[in-house]
C-alpha cells in the first residue's frame, strides 16, 4: 500500500472543517476529497510518472506514451537517476508516428504551461529503434509536480507524465 508521508488533508463540510493529519493511504486521501477537487500534486505524485520500459544494461530511461492515432516514445537523458529536479535542464528525444509538424507542450494540473527551451529539432536518424520520426527537445521545469508532456501531429495526440521534484540535496530550511 502506498501512503503519503506527513499528509494533511482538509475537507470542507457544511458548517465545519475536518482535518486529517498523519500518514494516510493515497486511496483514502483521494476518496475523502470532494468530487471534482484535484488531488494535490504532492499526494498524487506516487502515481504520476509514465512507466520506464525495462532495458538491458545501462541504457537511458525510455517511456512509451499514451497516444490516440499514433505511437509515441520518449528517450530521456537525465543528469542523474529519475525523478527530474526543478530548474534542471533535461534532454528528451521523441519518436512519433503520423505525419505533419511535431508540437509539444508541458502542463501542470493547475494550468501552468512550459514550452521546450530548445527544439523540437528534427533528427535525420539515430541508433534508437522505435517507430516514427525523431526530434530532440530540451525542457526546464520551474515547479515541482506531475508534468504532462503532450505531443501532437496532424491526426494524433499523445502524452507522457514526468515527476519533477525539488532537489533533496538543496537546503531549503
């Protein structure tokens, strides 16, 4: 069972407020929130990131996105083991089937939007063997959270999700 560490949940009920403090299973926290209220990112992060495709050896992390009308793949070039840290540049190479221009944006649940800091740059070829055309991009995420990276071409759209956290080695207190 996955639990949130030090979760605090406030639920507004007519005429009074109920506060839950402590370690609660994520499913319980989600069930207690009123319908239509998004789960806070710090609690939702346990289910955020798209699964890494198992690799042999010391390969870079690879993800297969969820897509409609195409196949979507992402190859990550992180500076360290995942997750990615806030304000750190990460290179991501993409492959997507379909035709037309490749468009990409990253979104947080609150609507925060980030465009690539460079790219997409079309690649003529590489040793990475996945279906579709290939592009390289660079991203820098300004806030922690569960980022949706949404890719599209003429007749298709897909996404991967990346967990971005504050660098635990930074002293914030």
